[in-house]
């Protein structure tokens, strides 16, 4: 990787955070405001449907942002991805094409596209390097979503080649934090476990059920750490290749379930439902390139789970359940 591009974004710059009400976008929005950015622009999905090209073009014509963070996406866990693959592919491709085309047309100085670590092959060598992209078959349970995100990466690269734009893409690992989706059918594994254990404790259950065998290994990054990484990349990264954002360490789903139970204070038995899919056996990212830029994850998994659980307790009436 070439030496980092050292620059500081002017705090008066207009930055559009697409998807600011989601788990990722809301954390990025909060961080930018805390860092002193005075003109952070946002629109809810009700105010601006990013799947509507005309609406997106009109928004960019009116707002003319200097920088864009594309964190908007249709997301979900294994079951949701496996059940609605057409929706995941169609919605995400439309969001990406509309925003990227509009940004290039109005002269956005820099754009950061956030993808997902699921773009990498199911059996990629661990830890997964960025050059593993397109070297093998995808995990079948979320291949439609992965293809959509790969299309976003390639569009960023195409805009760089054709228009010499300093647009970049980053691939975060599994994310969690305040504002997560705690729906038991459509959420990701960590928030689903938090809710399951919380409700099991409330009912006085002697056990709680975890999907799968418990053997797959996963890496989990707190969204506050991700937000710091986003600003680092906007200021220091300018290469066509996607760059990984992760912790560099992983745990088994069994270890994760045990940690969640400990945080919540549930001392019952953990039972694994092996009729449910495991997904990819392991998905650990090589984060050496982003570490070389001066960023490293700081929030430990147990501390991050504890803070997320506190948020869940404080917002249980309004959280996505």
C-alpha cells in the first residue's frame, strides 16, 4: 500500500451521511458532529428514497455535498438474506448506483462506500486479505447481498478509472452497537443473542437456544470504532482497492453466546439448534492495511456488548424488536 495521504477535512465541509438512521450511519453521524463538523447533512428514508433516481438527483442538485459517506443499505441476518435475495440485490444496487452516479455528476470531492465482509469467498484464506475478492464462491445464504456490494466496489473503481475521482470503498466486519436491530428473525447474531438472553432471564428460563452449532468463528466491531475508521479513511486513504475494517480477532459463536449470557446475568444452559444454518465457517479480516494508516479498534468485545445491552435496556420501548 502506498504511503497514507495526510490531510484534514475542513470542519466546515458539507458531508452527507446516507443512511444516518441505521446502525452504522447513526454512529458515523454522531462521530462527525462530535469531531466538530458543522454541516452534516442527512435525510431519512421517508424524506428521500435512495432507490428513486429522480429523487436522488434532485437532492444532490440542491445540497451539493463536498463529501459523502454511503452507509445506506438494505441489511439483515442469515434468514432475511436467504428469504428475500431479490429484494436485497435490487434495493442495494439501486441505492448504490443512484448515489454514486449523482455524486460524480455534481462533483462530490470524495466518497466512501461501505460494503461488507460478506463480499469475500466463503472459503477464503484466513485472515481475509482484500485481494481475496472475486477469487472463489460466495456463501449461498447471502450471495445476492454480496453481489450487490461487489457491484458497489466495482462502480467505485470504475468511477476512479473513467473520471479520476478519489472515491474509495471499505469492507467492515460484523458490526454491533447502539441502535442495532434486535428482531429475532431478521437481525444479526449478536443483537439477537442479547434479546434472547434478556428475555430468557426475564422469564426465569433454565436455558436459551442459539441457532447453529456454535462452532463458526466471527469478528465483531463496535460502531463507535467504525466511525473513527471512516474519518481516518476520508482523510488518509485514496486507493482503488477496497480496505478492510475490523478488529483482527474473532470468537466462536459459543464463546459469544457465553459472553452475552455473562453480561446479561443469565446463568442457565445454552442449547444449540443445529437445524439452523451456520453460514460461513470463519470470517476474520486482515486489517493490516488500515492499521498502517494509524487506526486500530479500541473497544473490547465484552465492554462493547455491555454498552450495547445498556442501550437496549434504556430504549427497549423504541428499539427495533
